[in-house]
C-alpha cells in the first residue's frame, strides 16, 4: 500500500472486522478500496497487503485455524475490492456505448451518402440532360431550357443544405434546438411527405452537449417515423422546460410496435431506439416509449444545465 493508503489503517480495519465490528468496518473497507483506486494502487497491492495482515494475525495467535480466518476475512476483502469491480463495469459500459455510438455514426453517414447519391445525384443528372438538350434547341427556346436547369440546380442546392444540416446543424449552435428542429422538420417533410409539427419553445439555452443529444434524439425519432412507422402521416414534436429538465415528446399516428421487443432484439437496432436511448443516457437523461395501434409517443427528458 502507498502513503495514501497506509498499512496500519488497513490492518486496523481488518482486525476490527474480525473481532466483530461488523458493518462499520465493512464501510471502512470500501472506503479504503475507493481511496486506493483513486490513488492508483493496484489490485495486486491490495491483495498482497491483505495477505500480510492475515499472516500477522496468525503469527500473533498461532491457535487460530488459518482456513477459518480466511473464510471470516473474505467479506472484508470483497468489500475492499468492490470499487475496482464497479470501475471495471463502468469502463466496459463506456466501451460498449462508444461502439454503439460509432455504429450509429456509420449508419448515419451511410444514410447521408445514399441521399446524396439518390436525390442530389439524380437532380444533377437531370440538369445535365437538360443542358445537353438545350444545345440542340432553337435559340428562341434556349432561355426556357436554361431556366429549367437553373431550377434543378436550385433544388440541388436546397437539398445539399438540408443534408449538411443533418450532418452538423450549424443553426443548432447559432439559434438553439427549437429553430434547428424546425429546419430539420421542413427538410424531412419535403423528402418524405410526412407532416411534421414542432410545438414549443425554450426561453434560454442550455449546455451544448445536452442540446446536441436532444437534437439527435428527435432527429432519429423522426427518421424512424418516416422509415418504419406503418401508415404514419403526421408527427408532432413538443418541447418545453419543466423544472430542472427539458422535456420533449415525439408523437406519430402510425400503427405502433412493441418497444421491449424491438429494444431487446439486436436485429432491430437500426430502428434507432437503442441509439436514442444511448444518446440520452450519455447526458444523464431518460427515455420512455409508449406505443399502441393508435400511434407511438417517445418521451425524452434531459437535464437543464443552463
């Protein structure tokens, strides 16, 4: 043990536990383990000190049965090592979250790439065809042909602006989540035909990471409605500040689904519910899903850190 976790403190707490100190000494064991972890003391150092203390006890009282002593001291060791176990679990969960977020980023990049190829690419191909035709028409028809090309290029520019917004919403940085979601809804409605309403306002800004998590959660939820909600024609996003939280609901009129089944089935993670949950949890928020034949309501709560 190092200077921040002295041997005598460890020995005193373990001996107190073995002489019947009970819960108080177990709390001391946990505190010793927590301080040792913070100080960078390894598990090997902890267990080596544990062994040394047990040997010292046996040398002082040779009448004690070593096996009985080890069994009696075992809970103390487990409690002392529990902060290390919790730290390992947190690291594993963080790594798992990072992998899932990376997968989400790859899926989102793929979706944007397909949109660029299928939509913007198709419009540009049409513009090129019209330019080829314009070269063959009489001069009096040329202006009309060029106007058609201009309209197609304007349409491409608008499409690219919306796709750029989805990749990194600059308007979110400048104006906040509600204007950013309104702009997002306009672009998604044009592409899908889905009626989308953004209802509510926030009277002040909050932490950028929280705003981004909220925006991405709503973005994924709306994409889910457009791609997966059977018979859905309308989606409504309501956003408000409630006490120390920002509350947002995304409601659609689709046929619904079983949230527990979808979240539990890794084959359906592309529906984005797991991604929404991870984004919200990453900033200390919560997610609730209520779905029936009448539609689905996704409720997102994130902390207000304004």
